[in-house]
């Protein structure tokens, strides 16, 4: 409908729908785009990003919107080492998403990208619980003034989130924040130890769910949003009935410029390999 749109992501509200709709979604490092004027959900996690018809359009927008943008110089370019986060996390993806992802990995490996499979996120359930604690507590605090006055006007799911946050203590919240810092440190150390530049994985557990009752699971986005790392969804494949799928690319905090630059070569490989991008 439009060549560019702005969105927000707390857990998976950009990467997931971008994959469902066959467009590019880019969520930069947390706070790389100022959040002034945004009605908060969970300020620790809330991030502004962009949807675009093409990766080049997303990169152009990011260069304008992101604070301190530094274009990648030709002398800084290299072939990135791709990491596949094996284990429980990857097993969350459905059959079609996993099959498409393994085909994408094969194409990238055959094209010369170094690919390293690394066991990751063994405590995924605990990580999800910690994110839930931080998210819901902050939602309740952010809406502490509005909710008593306008709670009856809130969307049902939003009202439930605020009420869940009201039941979380300050001590539980602070414990969740400490766990998040530990998670971020562990993720950075694991990435360095494996020598990975870009983590690749399915952008969602599968295609868009049928109907309007659910927007699908954000679990494939959860670890990266929890850490505040930049992530990107590239259109890459379709299900048997023609619904789009996306390939998610993630890199370290602050490496937004390199992520978008590296992704150009990845996107280029998706089209001739039979993974049509949206044009």
C-alpha cells in the first residue's frame, strides 16, 4: 500500500508482521530511533523501526531516523559469518518455517557464507518469563495514571496486560532486570566465542495465522528483543498455499549499519534461489 511505514516493537510486533506480509521489517538497536511522543508499553523494550517494500528503502529510512548513523565504508566490508541458533529456540518454528529456513541456510552456505551452528537459549522458558515480568510491570506503571480513569476503554488484551503488571512486585521486576542484563552479557559472549557476525533464524514460527483471533507467536523474536539487539526480516519463501515467510537476521547492539549492509547480499540470494522478495 505504501513504500515505507513506521512501527514499534516490544517483543515481535514488527519482525513478525513483516514476515507475514512479505515485506522488509527493520527493528534497530533499542533507542537508536528516539521514542519521544510514543505511548509506552514497556519503555525498557519498546523500539521504533520501519517497514519497507525493499531492503534498500529500509536502509535509506534508517540512515535518516537512527541517531549517529555511520555508513559502512568499502574498506570495512567483509563476508559475515552467519550463526544458526540450534536447540530449543529453533524447535519453536513450525514445520514449514523450519523447512524453508534450512533451504535458505543451504543456499547461503553454497554461496560462500560461513555458517556455524551453535546451541543457544537453553533456558528459553525462563527468558520468556523474565521478559514477561519486565514487560507487564512496565506496562502497568506506564498506564498507572490513565488506566484507573479509562480502563473500560482499553482493548481487552491491553487491559489484561496492565492488570497482570499490577500483580508483579517491584522486587520481581528488579530481579527481571538483573536477569536481562545477565542474558545480554551471555548472548554477547556466546556470539564472540562462536565468531558470529549475523544470527539467522525464521522471522516467525510460520505463516500468518488464519483469522483475527491471534497475531501469532512472537517467540522467534523474543531473545533478540529481550537483549535489545537490531533485527531484520527479509522476505524469503512461501508456504505451499502461497503465504509469505521471512528470514530473520540479527547482529550485536549498535551494529545496525553493518546488519543492513550485510543483509543486502543475503537478500540478493533469496530471489534467484526461488525465495521471491516483494518488489
